C-alpha cells in the first residue's frame, strides 16, 4: 500500500485507528478455549467487528511467539484472513526487529515476501545496515522506533548529544538519509504530548504510528493537536482498550462499541484535514 | 546456568566458542533438502560435530522465522536436541527483542518458560521496563546490545552526550542498575578492537557475547587481549565461519575442523586465565 492509498482509506472511512491484536490466550473469553484455534477465533471475531472502523491491524508478534508453533499458525491465519476479507487494511507486524544486515534481510523476507505484510516495526539501535534491508521492497514500509510510549523511553531516547540533539531526534534526522516518507514511518508514543511538536519540525510529512492511547494513558486530542499534518499523518493504535473491554460471549460487540467511540473522535479530528483539502 | 557453571565449562573444555546456528535453507548442503526437516537435520549434524569444542549455541531467530511455522518447529526441535543431548551447553536465543513491559514479558515467557532457553539477546533502545521483564527468571540471562559488530553501530551507539559519554557506555552503566553480572551480559562486536578496553572499565566482571570473528573480520587475539577477564568473561561466536565452510556431504566434518582451529586458539588464550587461578 502506498501513502496516497492509506490517506484515501483514512478519508473514506473517517478513521485513522489501528487495532492492536495483542492476543493473549490468558485474556480471551473462556468460551473460545474450546475452539480448535482460540487465538484465531478471537482475532477473526474482533476483525469482523471492527474492520469498517479502522484502517490498520497490528498483530504484536510477542503474543504469537509465546505460543510457539501454534502461535505462528494463528498469526499466519490472521494475516491471511485480513488480506482475503479486508484487503484495504494496512497490516503492521509489530516485531521491533533489527539486526546485522544479513539477519535483517531474513526478517524482511519473512514479513514482506512470505507473509506479504505491509510494514514492520524496527528498532534503530544498530543503525543503517540493520534498517536498509527492510527498505528494498516496493510499497512496503519500515516503522522505526523513535520516541516510544513507555517509561523507559526516558533512559536513552532523550539523551542529548554535545549539540543538544536528543537521540530520538537524531534517529528521525539520520534515518531520512535511508528512505523518505513513502517508505518510512516512525513510532511515537501518545504519552509524549508536546514532543509531537518537536517531531513535526523534523518529519513534517511522515506518518507516525502512535501507540499508547487507552491503557497507557495517552490523549487522542493532544496527539492530533500537535501531531496531525495535511495528510493526517497519524495511525493511532489501541489494543487493550478495544479488544479486552468485555470477556463474555459479547466481547466482539463490546470491542465494536469501543472502536466506534474512538472512530467518532477521530472523525471529528479529521475534519480539519478533510475540510482543508 | 549460573556464571560459575559457565566458567567451569570453559575451563574444562578449554573453549569459549559459541556456534551460531544461522541456518539458511538456501545455504545448507543440497543432499539435506530431501530430509523431512532439512534445517533440523543440518543443525543436528553441526551440533554433534562441534559440541565438545564449544560451550554455547546461538540459534538466530530470524533464520527460523523466515521459514514460518516449519522454521519454528525446526527451532524448537533444535533447542530440545541440545538440551537432551548436551545439557552443559548454554543456549542463546539471538532474538534482539525489546518492547514495552507487558510485551517483553510475553517474549520472556516464550524463551524462558516455554522453551527453557538460558538467555536471550535484547535491544536497549526502549529502556528499563523493556529489559527488566527478562530479569525475573532464576539462572536466565539477558544479553543486552551494547556495541555491535556492524558498520551501523557508528550511527547511534557512538553518539556522545554533553558529558562525553557515548551511548553504548551509557547503556553499560545504566543497565547495571537493573541487574548485575549474574544475570546480565553484553553484546560487543569483535570488530570493535580497543573499545574493549573502555568497556572493561565499566563492566570489568561481566561476560560479553562477542560476534564478528570470521566472516565479519574481527580478531580473536585482539578481543582476548583487551576483553578477557579473570573468569574469561568472553563468549565468542562464529556462525558462517564454521557452519558453512563446506557444502558437500562432508559439511559436518568440515565444520568440526573449523571449530577445532578456533578451539585451539582459544585454549592458548585461556592459559593466562587458568594459570592465574
């Protein structure tokens, strides 16, 4: 999917919501445990209930890997289900990979060739040759960690160099030498508030993947105020705040209601972008 | 496995070699492709040929993930084979994971509970709460990226802060607040030469996992000169330089010969540690 298509989807559906599929066997409704593949059964129900309200799904690899082979099967089935039934969805493999060149190339092969996923989250610590192998595929995206939503983001990402540039700013600046806003996005946590202003000075046109609303406490309004640009420029993720609001047989309906609430707020925020076109 | 056991293995076997199982279906000998599980068949032969010459195995997750479900099966079988047949081996899941707390906890569950692996490599970019979930298991280790072997290590890891402290030094210093040398190791590339001197000033007692000899060009002699401490303190990895030296039916013998050469050099280097005891 290219940037224009993504923006068209956002305008058409009046949402920039990404539903995070952090599917944990210990948290899904009990009645699903008798299914042959409970993880996939859960995902399928969530996807069917929310697909018209979001433009992206983000399976978090950790949750699938923790189930071993069964988890991988559920992950692959989930990706295939989305692609077959909702081909306008942007799929994000939230994997936070990054390794030396030949290893990153293997990860790229997994996500982009084997699974034909649109994008993968990548950690920048190992630098250019750990990221560029992901950039050689047409219409596939790297979503590079910049300023994350967690408390630990303060440990290293905010470290200033001798010129006063913070590490996450250096990541934003340096990585633009590797790819432009047609192939790269950045992770910026919703909990980072006004840092979005500083970030937009460095990457005015890029899409940002924004986790951290809902369970982690970030504010959608603040994210839009400081982070939205003329092509929206935001994919805002919610995981626990949507998929786990109810644990009865009505979990999918409840997820839909939660997603509807977010979508309505997003439609409101999008007015300024759409009206300005 | 605790630090003392690891050092005992090193002294007894006169080696601190880790064999990297970067097993790529495109690189293994052709005759194995007719096996039911070619990746596992290759690993099994390599392990049987080298187990007395090394103290650790490091499967690189990227290579298994790129094969999807089949790859995960091969990975799990490999881990089980090592544990069943060579229980003195220290197993490193080279995964370079690191995510927000609840996600890192899922990864920790995968590697430490489900698979009972000794250690996992972790990326530090997301800070404390992305690392600490891996530190709650007895006799399990985090191997944190500090100064990696690749060219891209210069992009961010060497950035100096206002006080002249480089990012990798900050990672070494800060992470000691989270765990000591009984539970934490660091990745330092063999290509980093004299940086080992600086690193030993900050972490004199920790084990370092050192990739980058062989195909990547690092020197074992230099690594030992600047990096060895009184309990050896080094686990030196070789992957391509051992597992892919021959692609005929004699691949395992050739791997053994390559491993023997490295082991002989290591035995020589270990004299100074063992003689000083």
